[in-house]
C-alpha cells in the first residue's frame, strides 16, 4: 500500500523534527523526499525564528529584573499601563487587594481617568440607559448642553403644572364661596395657596 504524501506543512514539521534529532541532509532527503536546498531553507528560517524567540525571552527577563528594582507603586503603574487587571496586578505583585485598589486609583488619577471610574462606580446600573441617551444624542447631533437645557425646562414645566393645578383649586374654592355666600354677611376670605405666592404675586 502506497504512503499518503505529506502536505508542505507536515513536511516542514518533519524536517524540523529530523534536524533536531541530528539527521544529516542526505538522511532527511531520503525520509522526507525533499531536495537539499529546501532543507537548507527550512533550517535557515527555523534558526532565525529560534534566535528571535530567544532574544524576546531574554528581553522579557531583563524587563522583569528591572521592574523588580522599582517601587511597588511604580511597578503597579507599569502593569496597569500594559493592560493588566486589578486581580492580575495583585497576584503579580503579591500585595493585599486594598493596596492594589489604591494603586489603581492613583494610576487613574495620573491619566485623568479617575472621575470616569467614580462615575462608573456610582452609576453602573444606569450605564445601559445612559448609553442609549448617548446614542440618541449622536444620532440627532445633540450636544450635552442641549440635554441639560431640556431637562431644566422639563423641571420648570413640572413646577408650572403644579402651579396651574393650585390656581384651579383656588378658583374652585372662590367659586364655592361666592355661590354659598352671595347674600350672607362678609366673612374672612380663605387663604390663597402659598405655593406660588412668593414667586408670582
């Protein structure tokens, strides 16, 4: 039964394995059915890749040794800048969680993001609603100042509706007084609603 030919990736892996085993080019040619020049090319690329990985490993080791010489807070800042999460920084620095949180807050202040963090803590449950408002603002080209003005006017409308309701109530009271006392002697007038007296009278 004839052997199934290897694809180029399988042949590449086979050549690398045979080179690691110390096989000669002649032996590899016989086993992998590949030309010597192709073996040489694969060997060259493999050695280059190995050197790059080794250099990267050495650089990481040097970086780690440099970080160890820094203070805890500086090391924490570097970790946060690299995108490490709070729990990851805690483990890597081997420090209490509260101390990690303190360094995290200091880091946010240094990049002017602490207010955003506080906002998230205070309004995390409202984030979906706020995001929908933000989407609406972008879609309709509305600025933040416009939203503030709308909310302020809406509050004024609520107050105005309350004032109108109070005025109607007072008018009804005055009408009842008039209907019931057309022929009666004068009596003290009912007190008007003080809700709007200071601002509107």
